[in-house]
C-alpha cells in the first residue's frame, strides 16, 4: 500500500507547506524561467531570440500612465480617440488600444486617450476596424514624436511591434 494511503490524515512531509510559502518567489521564478525557455525552444522559428517572451507570457507591472496623458492630450488635440468629443485633463483616461488583458506590455504607440464613457464601454475588448485605421494613421503621422516623448519617461516606443500586435489581435 502506498505511503500516502497508509498514513491517511497525516502529512507525509511535515513543513512542506511552510517551505512552499517561504520560497514561493524563488519557486515561481524558477518555474517561469523554465517555461519561457521551453516556449522559446518550441517556437524559435516563429518568435526568434529577441522577443521579450517573459513579459509577454507573464505580463509586467502596470506603469503609472500619468506621464502619457499630457502627450496624448496634445497629439489628439484634447479629443477622445473613440468618439471625438472634447475631454479635459484629468477626466481623460489613458487607454491601451490593444487591451492590457490581451497584451500586458506598455508600448508607447499602443496608447490612446479616451473619455470615461468610451473607456468603460471598450473595457478589455478590441476596438472596431474603423478605430484600427485611425490608430494606424495617427501612428504613421505622430509615431516618431510619440515614441520620443514617451521614451523620455522610460516607456518603450516600438512602432513596428505595436503594429504587429494590433494586426495579430
């Protein structure tokens, strides 16, 4: 009879729960690292060596996007990206065009400014095709300016990556 049946009701390895709690961060890092290596190995031809696979698979901490708001207010002339109504400073929401829930990376070219109503309505959904066209056009026109302005605040600006993500989504 297996030991786990023979000792029913007893903990076969006393202290194991304590060790899992104590070393949770270490174990999580080890498992995530192994998973990233495995996924990269299985998809090397598709994703290459340079993709930040860890950030893509497990996301990153959400940044404070307050620094993005003034840049977008200027570029969008104080108008909501989705409905084109005027918005004022603090009432403007910085929205991830391709929702954070679908691609949890802050890329400079993936941000648009929206009013509270439009941002709440969109939530984690993908925008309509007409918005994709407007987003693509806006990035073609202001992409370099947006990347430079937000790059000064440590936000990565890779227009090609943002375009690929939007097309994929």
